[in-house]
C-alpha cells in the first residue's frame, strides 16, 4: 500500500525534475515579450493590472508620467479626455469582442505620438472570460508618413485642380483669340481679296481685246482664278480657327447643317436628335466649339474609315451635364486605333473634353460600328 508520504515524495521529485524546465520556459517567454517593440499588459476581469512586459514600463510613451503598478486599475492610466470612448472599447472586449483602434497622446515633452491598440479577451477552457490582453504599438512614424502622404496627395490634388483651371482659362483665351483672328482674316483679308478681284475685273473690261493684247486676257483669267482660290483658302482658314456659323446661326443649327452636308456628300443616312431643353451655348465658346468639333471630327472619321451606311447623332441634357452620342454601323474602331499616339484627331478631342472636366469614350461594337460617348458638365 502506497502511503501519502510516499506520494508526496514522488510529487516533490517530479517538481524538482520539472522546475528547471519550467523556469527555463518562463525565462524564454519573458525574454520574447521583453524584447518585442509592442507593450503587453494582462488585465483581470475588473481591469486590474496583473502583469506587463518591459516595454509597458515605459509609460511616458502614452503621455503618462506615473509608473505602472501591478494590482492597479488600468482606468487610472487612461487620459480623462478619452476615458469614455476607451471604456466603451474595454467593455466590448469583456463581452468577447476583439478590437483594434488607434489614438494619439501628448507626450510630456510636447510631441504628439500615435499608438495602435489591440484588445483581446482571455478565455478559459469553459469559455469564461477571465480578463484581457492589451497590446500597444507605437505607430507614430507610420502615422506621420501617412499624414505626410495625405498632405502631399492633397497638395497634388490642389495643384492639379489649379493647373486644370489655368489650362481651362488658357483654352478660353485661345478660343477668344482664334475668334478674333478668324474675324480679322475673314473680314480684312477676305474683303481685300474681293476688292482686288473687282478691281481686276473692271481693269479687264477697260483693256482692248485686240489681237495685240489678247494674251493679257489669259493673264487676267489666271489671276482671277488665283484670287478665287485665295478667297476659298481664307474662308477655310477662318472656319478652322472658329466656325463662322457658330456665331451666325448657333450650335444647334450648325450641327444640323453638318449632318445634312455629311449625308449629301457621302450618301450615308444621318439622323439627328437634340433634346428640346438643350441650350444653344451661344455664351460659352469652349463648350459650343468642343461639341461642334467632336461632331465634325466624328463625321469626318466615319466618312474616311468606317464604311458605314447609317449614322445617329444624339444630344441630351440633365441638370448638370450635356451628353453627346455619335453611333455608326461601320467596321468599328479597334483598340489599336484608339491608342495610336499619332491619332491627332482623337487626341485633340480628348484634350478638349478633359479641359472641360468631361468624359469621352470611343467604343468599337462587337457586331460592327463605333460609339462616341461624350459627357460634359455645365460648370467646371
């Protein structure tokens, strides 16, 4: 029969044999926790401090001047300004929730430090919550980097917006200058050429048409043809600078004229739909010119490349935006064609639309054809 004395001796022998191993294991665990950069605190169910590692002893990092003491409530170390919010987190963790949050504290020497907090419930085998593990990481460097990145991003956004407004103003100034030059070219140079033509025609009539100077007749005819050609060139240059009809008959009628001329010259059926509430934009050089040029370039591309038989143009409006859609049933634009760097027509349209803070998209259809979609806000 084994006596209690013998049992106790055996137990003591086991403890003596295991104690060095337990001490070593505890030492290893303590070494791990003391050499981590994260502060760890073990709290009981009443939020009293049971244990903590070396990093947690450096309480100044949380803006706390007093030393942590085992048996003290963690509540004593929470800054009053955030105590209500922090206590909510502790209560939620005691209910079984794992929490992560960030906060900043004013250190005694004036610097603001940021910390990441993790609250995890300690649960026994029976599922009962015995307390909490609080892990605190210094994330000041990370937070400062994020804040600097945010400031830089905001500065870049502001710079981009400012640059966009500057370019938009430059575009407006350019359109106004183009309008001025177009009128000067059309009125002054066109009038001068017309006057020259009239003068030459009158001089031609005054000259005798005898055999001796019959050769002059051919010279006059040649010069008059050159003047006619020059007048046409002047009109084309003036129109390229600023479509004259935009100022004379407005955007809606100008687009109608383009559609009619396109159908007449190509034989391609062209239908146009414009919402009744669409403003003519006569007061807005940029938007009216951009919409006109998009229709002009779109129809030109269809005539040159699409091999289409039908074209639909639609202009609709909402409270904030103007929508333009040009659709054909031709061979369809390819991704390669859309991304060509030397596609100056498409690039020019993109730049015009982007300056107005709008959207333009060229889509090739699976069953053939291309859709040009444009959305331009009324205000930048």
